[in-house]
């Protein structure tokens, strides 16, 4: 059996259609290895179709501009060069003529290339999209190998090229973002009530963690903080996104644009789940007037566990039962927080600070006193918008503590921010907790 694949090009005028044969497949008996098209045949077919379609488009473009659009006089030919265009289905070499401008009208230049003006970019957007998407999920080298294996690129694709294209796409997305603002709430209650009925509530989780830097020279040097977020609508696909805390200059704007892309309205309820850190906690403020801010219970219990371990090392000559009393107060604090009794929780934190100061002056006692003071700042009276607790967004994705024994991934801050800006997310066990790295 012989199968011939042809392309018939029909022009807009009355000229007869042209026929191009792009593939020919021969098959004998039916087997699993002879069923349908092979990978090589499919790549050749797509490449041949691309060449025919591109050639017809270029021919039509040049025919339309062969004569002056003002007076109809044919343009004079000056020279010709070759344009190399990289597409998903092959690298196309196009002959680009240079023509003299007509003298009937003044022009900024004497000559021009119509093909170069029509194709200012040398890589198609579809190829850039796949390169940036895959480079945000796997390494640059693996992205180049995967694309070369499945697509008829027509030339070798290097990891450096993928990295350069990903950086250019990230810079273009960055330029499209608006300016950073401290508040994105606009309008009044009357305008919000006049809006259409919103969708179901949005749930947004924010978490932070420390990542190994690729330029790290010591255990304490070369860390940077990454804030990862996940937006989960009640109906539809979720979105993961992130940024480097000390590198990104528009974190609030980026979060607002992602929520806006998911259809967020000012009269729609949005629930923000954070881990209690100052930087992460302040980020979702003033984005939506109907927002509700909750603390992730998983991180609360993590910090209480650390406080419990620190309390076991505190000793007092005057009170031998100080360790037991501190443990009981921590259990009481945990019970109050779980039931949302912030008033009694703040009282218990005050008692913990007083008891911690009663211990013998030591490094353990000072560490516990400082940790209790920092923990109490999370529930300060000036921050009562965070009094509620939530247990539905743990455990701390995408930085699970239970996977902290696995090897860390090393990144540079700019590369991490750039790849996540293009691809939307990068998940993986790359740190263990939010606390600062130990020496």
C-alpha cells in the first residue's frame, strides 16, 4: 500500500490551484510497528507542510508589495539576503529581497526589505512558548532535548538558547505588568453592589522557604527566600506561582494580576491562607475588600512544636518544675488557638514570657524568650484581621517538611524568579521549613 499526502493551494484570484506532494508512505502487512505514521515520518510530514505554507505566504506578501502602493510603479530591485526563521516544524530559510523606495513620496530610508519588516522576530511565538513552559518545569538541557526529540526543529537546539529565550520572555512579561501599588481596591460599596454576581470564593495559599543559591560558598552564605503561592478557585484549574522575596520588585502587583486573570471581582470573597510570616502576611493586604485572612494551622503547630522543644532546655534554681509548667502553658495556648480564642491565647503568651524570664540566665532562656515574643507578634491586637485559623492548606506546599531529608536544589535568585514567571510554578522539595538556615 502506498499513501501520498498532497497540499492543494487555492489562490484568492482565478488562477488555477497548485498541488504540492509533501509525503509518501508505504506499508505492507499490518503489525504494531507498522501501524500509522512513525515518528520520523510525522516529523518529515510536518516539516514539509510548513515549508510549503510558508513559501506560499511569503510569495503572496512580496507580490502585494512589488509595486508602489501610492502610484503603482514597480519597485526597483537592489539586493537580496536570506532570513533564517525558527519555527516549531522546522527552520525555514527565506530569500528576502531589498527594494528601492518609490520617489513619489519621501521616505525615511532609500531601501527597505518587506519581508524583514513583516517578520521582525526570528523565532515564532509557539516555539518560544514551549521553550519557556518546559524550562519552567525541567532543566534547560532537558527541555532542549525533549523538543528536539518530538518536533522537527531542523537544527540543534542548545540549552543556552532555551535559557536566553526564557529570560527574554520573562523580561517581556515583566514589562507588561503595571506599576506596583500599596492598594488595589478601587470604587465604593455602591459600585461593588452594582457588579454582576461573582463566582464562588477563591482560596489563595502563600508560603515561604529558603532555597540554596547556586553561588553558595558556605552553610550560612548564599540563601535566598522564595515565596510560593497557589490560587484555587472553586470551579476551574488551580494556578501555582512564586517569586524571590529580595529580587521581585512587584510582588503585590503580580499576585493581583494572577487573581484578576482567574476572574476575581471586587465583590467576590477571597480567602488568603498564610504562614504567619511578616512579609508573606502583609502581601495580600488591600487586594480585595471582601478578603478574609487566615493563618495556616500547620505552621502554627510547627512553631508551637519548636517552642515546646526549646522549653525543655530551660532550667530554674527557684522553680524545678518550670519545664513542666512551660509545657502545660504551651498545650493550653495550642488549645486556645485551635478554638479561635485569641484573647486567652494572648494572655497565655504573656504568661509564657513571664515564666521564660524567670529561668536562669542562659542562651536557651534568651532564645525561648525571643521566640515567644515573636510568636506573640503574630496575634498582636493590631493584627486582629489574622485571628482566624485554617487547617485546609497544610502541609506547607510546595515545601513539605517531611521531605527535608532529600537533596536541595540550588538556584540563583534571578533564574528562579525568571523561570517561575514564565511557567507559572516549579514544585519540588527544595527546602524544609520557613525558619532561617542553621549554621
